[in-house]
């Protein structure tokens, strides 16, 4: 392990990029130089780090000279265009966009689950989508114990999944509705305030959204099991931060709710919050700013043999994106 | 059919009761006298009907003398206490509370599906819960065609499900959050603004909520099929009106998404809104104030043989409550 690293954050003005900088500092990641980058059109104010404001520079293919680790926290197109340049200079890219997640030679990593994959990288390591991370973190140990055959998941996703502009759009739509003014919908095709939108990302030919297909495909890749059958419905709700999921699983071997609670109670990164009699279950407003993935409403799904239903909530910006990426980097430099 | 009826609405100051009065007028239900009632503690302003404001009177056991049809739109306790008095006087009760829904001698009716049951009443006819009505209306014809074996449903329910106080609580929490003031949570055990609460009604011993169990039990009663296995997760979201549902079904016989669309296109009370390429799918903000139950995102659920996934949205106060009750009364007086 070197004493420190030159680190770049691409998309540093965005919701996830800003949080990455905060987490790098919180967790005292050994940074010798921090280079913050944004495509010209997205360039924003500087970002606080180590008591100073670091300016955000314009992203160029030459930005990565001498950079050891580049966090990409922008969109898919930016990753596709600039990640190869970051790799060419000898650095490692930790990419939070969907660009390379399903590429065969790119490890898709949740460190608590498959950290060793990190060392098989060929320059790029992919950070899974936020929905995948929070669903797989608690389901993986159940899969190991009882083999999950099928997952049906419906999501309740925060607008911050779609970046700061979406956060602003919800904020402004509500303000406008409360002022009896006409609302504007630009980030979303319809009003998001006081609505539930069953549409995230583009629609595929099979009538699923890319968001839904990604969740299914990424889960199978991390499970290393193509036999797990998954049906997802991804829904945007008027919540600012933290995603919730209603998850039904069927397992090959019987596992009781009590066993699931015990197992998850011992799972790193997971916290069981499951005491309905005292109104205790995971909630988006409490998960926000926390590192854990919270699981509750764990109960038998009586509609099928070996069924379990549960409710999973996690901060989509932290464990769902920025924190997981920084954890990957922490593992990477251990080697 | 008589020329007109003496009609009482119990809970007339509430969200559903007020809407019932509006719908009775809209649909020109033959009313000779309209008696609006509320328990003393809930008594509110009068309600507009036929160009006049009808005062709301205090509900008493003697309130039903000479009343032909009593709509109960208050809570379960009120129905249990006062419905027998309304029946004793010779009138018919149409009850929107869960009080009598599962009683063997009480018909549970969605007129488009099982109108003839109305005439088997012994004084009380039950209006199903809003989640049941909107889920069963499109699923029933699919059940008849392909036999539904299993339903997994996750709901996105509007606060108006919990009455005007809940609507006010969401309104005020948002106003307070936007003003950087502390919020109050009285109707709900936790903040509802910008949150998703997997908790409606009380928890049962099996870790399901009464709301979830009611949805399952009422569906089986209307289907007249105890073999349909159902797992529900009922979630309150910061939406004012109209409930959304993410529904996955498994059928005994194969039915394609195209067949489902055609079948639902011919189903009274249902409207298919399913053109994702043009961003057309059912949405709570558009369903509000409408009578139809909207269905979209109809697609094959590839995670199981003979699986279909869909997204169902309906106005929880209209078809989900007030409209369905008035439709029951319309059928009742045909006899």
C-alpha cells in the first residue's frame, strides 16, 4: 500500500460526486491530490475537502495524467467517452454509471460480498446501481443459505437517483403547487410531486425499463447465478433521499423469518429494523445519511412455498453509490 | 323502483362522505331527502347538494327512522355501533368500513363483477376496500379467462385513504419542512412527507397489517375462490389522491400481455393506458377525479411461467370508495 494516491472524481459537482468527496474525507482515504472534474456543460462551484474549497476543472481526455484512482460519478456517456483515457494512463477507474457493469472483464463489486473480484480488474471496476446494492446486500447471504429461486421487487425510489436537477424539480413543483402556480416537468416526463411514476430510464423492447433490467442483470452477475429469476418494477416517488423496496423471494430450501433476521443480524453492512409492534421498520427519512442497508417487515410470504417478504431501505447516494465506490477503492489499495 | 329514496350518509363531513354526496348529485340518484350524519366529535360544516348547503346532524341510533338507504362512510367502530339501528328500521346499509366485509351473510360487491349478490343482502351490503376494488376490477376477467393462482402486490397509497386529517398532516408537514420548522406526526407514527411508510392500519400477529390481510381476504371473497394465493405489502406514500399498485400474477393457463390488453379493453370500468414509448402509463395525478380504473405497464413476468406484471391506478375516493358505494345503491333500486 502506497502512502497516498492521486484521486480524480468525475462528476464532482453532482449529487453522487459531492458525496464521494465527503466520504473520502470522512473515511480518511489516503489522498495526496484530489482532482475534481466535470464536463464543461455541468461545471459547478468548488467542493469542500480538507477545510478548503477544491475547484472543479473541465473534464478532458488529458485530465487523468498521473491519476491513480478515478471515480466516475457522471452519466453513462461520460464514462464511455473518458474512462478509457483514465485507464490508458495506468490508473484504475471505479465507475458508478451503468456503462461497463455487464462487461465480462469488468468486476461488479459490493465489497461486503465479492471484494476479491476487485483484484481481477483490467482497469475498470463497476459500482452496481443503487437498487442492486441495497437489494443484493441482504439477499446474498439468504441465497447462500437457502438458494433464492425467484425475486419479485417493486421499488420506491428517491428523486436524487436522477441527480440534483431532479431534486430541484421536485422541490420546485411542490413550491409551485403550494403557490397555485403551474408546475414545470423537465427532468421527468410527468409531474413527480404527489405522484408515483412507474418509469425510470428508457423503455426496452420487452416493455421493461433499463432500470428494471439492470437491477435483474446486475443481481445475477453479483450472485454469479444465472438461474435466479427476477421481476422488477422500478417506481419513482416524491422522496428526496433513500430508496425503499418491497421484495418477495422464493427459496429452494425453507428459511423462516426468524432465521432471516438472525442471518441478517450477522451480515456486515446490514441492519435489521423489525419490530412492527413498536412501529419499527426501515424508513427512507431515517436511512438518509446512514451507511447501513436497513431490512424489516420480514415475514413469511404465505402465497408460495418457501416464501419470504421484506422491506429494504438504504441511502441511495451513500451505500447506493458514493460509499460503495469508496469502499471498493479502500479494498483496491489493500493489495 | 320507487320514485325516490330517503338517503342517509354517515360520515358526511369526511373525505369519502363528501364525495358520496357529490356523486349522488352527479349521477342524479333519486333522493327525496338527504340526511347527513356524523358522530358528535367529528361534526363539520354542511355539504353542498342540489344548490343548497345541507347541514350535518349528530348521528344517533334514532337517526335512521324512515331512511331507505344509509351509506356508512365513517370508521369501523361507527359502522358496528350504528349500522344495526339503520337496518332495524327497515333500511339497507351500504357500508364502506371493513366492519362487515368478511361476514358470511354480507355481500361484498363491485357492481361490474358481482352485482346480483346485492339482492342477497340481509340489510347490509359491504363496499370493499379501495385497494381491493382497483385490483380486483381488472384481475377478475383475467381470473375467469386464465385462472389466477397467485398475486403479489405492492401498493403506493394516497394519504386520503386515512381521511382528511391525513391529507392535512401531509400538507402541513411539507409546509413546515419548507419553512425549516419542526414537523408534527399525529395521524401517522412517522413523517409521511418525502417518505414511504410500509404500515397502514394495525399489525396482525402474522406480521402483516390489517390493510394487507383485508386486501387478500376481500379479493378471495369477491373471486369466490379460496385457492388464489395473495401476498400484499401496503405502503403509504406522499400522494394526496389515487392509489397505485405494482401487481405480479401467475395464471394456470398462459395469457399474453396482448390478450390481457384486449380483455381489459373490453372490461367495464377499466381503461388500458399502456404506451410506454409515448410515456403513457397510469398515473395517480391523472386518475384523480376519474371514475375508471387505469391499467398499464402490462408485460410478461419472465421470472415465472405464465406470469404477468402490471401497474394499476385508480382514484381511491371515487371508484375506491364513494363511487362504488353509489353504484351498489343504483343496482339495489333496480330490483
